[in-house]
C-alpha cells in the first residue's frame, strides 16, 4: 500500500524544576532523540518528488523531517522583591502600588537543525512508477560548501558532492527522501515584563510587555513540518541549489497588553 509505513522514535528526556518559592520559579528540560521511518510524515505529499517507489521500501528507511537530535529549553519566572510584604520598599499606599507587583519571565530554546531532502527535477522516470530521483552523496565528497562562521551570501551545500550532475536517465538515484544532511540549528529567547496593580480587594489590573526573539537572532532554517517552505533550495537541477530561498525566522517584535482580573 502506497500510503502505509512505520516509524520508530527513541529519546532520552530530562527535566529540572524549582517550584515557585521566594518569588522564583525555574524549569529546564533536555531531549536527545532519534526518529526514523520508511515513509514521509505527510501521506501523499512529497517535496520536489522526493519519493521512493512503493516496491522499493527496503531502501526507504531514513530520518524523518522532524528529527531533532537535541533540544534544550529553559524557563524562568521571577517576582521582583519590592512593594508591600517584600524585602525592599516594604510599604503600602501609592508607593507600594507603584513599585510592587512587578514580574519578569523568559523562555529560551535551542535545538539541532532538521534533515534536508535532496532531490532532482531533471528526472525522466515515467509517473506510473510513482517515484522521484533522489541523488546520493558521492563517496568521500564534502557536502557542506562552508566551514566556520555561516555566510548567508554563499551556498550552504556543495553541488559537486552529489550524483546525477547531468540528470537521471531512467535511474532514480540511490539517495533517500530525507538525508542525514542538516540545516543550521535554531535558537530563540522571548521575554515578558508584567505589572499587577491591586485596584480593590477583588479587582486587579495587569499590564505586560512581551518581546519575541528578544535578541533579534536570525535562523536560516525551515520549519520542521513539510509544506511550510524551505530555507534552502534542495533541487539539484536548480541553478541556486544549496543557496538560501530568502526564508528566515521572524525578527524581534514587541507586544503591549493590559487586562482587568476579578
């Protein structure tokens, strides 16, 4: 059956948590995993024809596009020790309401890059075979065109490292739908500053400022879900193979909000 397949997921997951006390809360988590399958994660959808014939499932075992070997996430919430009942400026009235009720929070996440599909649109295999052309890496070839600090103005992948430079003549290639070649990793930090002011015994007013991608970090990496666009051109037949498509993670942005709670 063309729409059948199976996958295997194994992981180590660890968590460290400090419960909320003295105005401080911390949560850190780490995941190390590997996810392999013999079918694409979305049935019936293949990037650039990145498919293996249903009669060749024996060579279709590969990493999934959502395989992220390592992920680290850190979350912190801290109530500033100022205002009524706190260590500093322990007073009520207007002064206590102005300096008290402040809270900061941040979430940091870093993860490995996801695998890339390498395909070729210069493929003359009849559609009746339900398969595409998948270039394999040549023995001993250097896959990455860069070393050291990443330069977005230069190709990320070395085209000469793959078979099928002049196309595929009724040959599907010996590659897999998803390769072991990974795009750069992802990292991001969001930040929130919140102020809670007591209006009456039952009514509070909360105002917060949220900063998404606080440090304005840019990641030249695609989403880990098919169909959401790729940051790199992975069609060997395209003149821009291995180069950026122009997609990049979102820039820094701010959001201001306020609400009454009762």
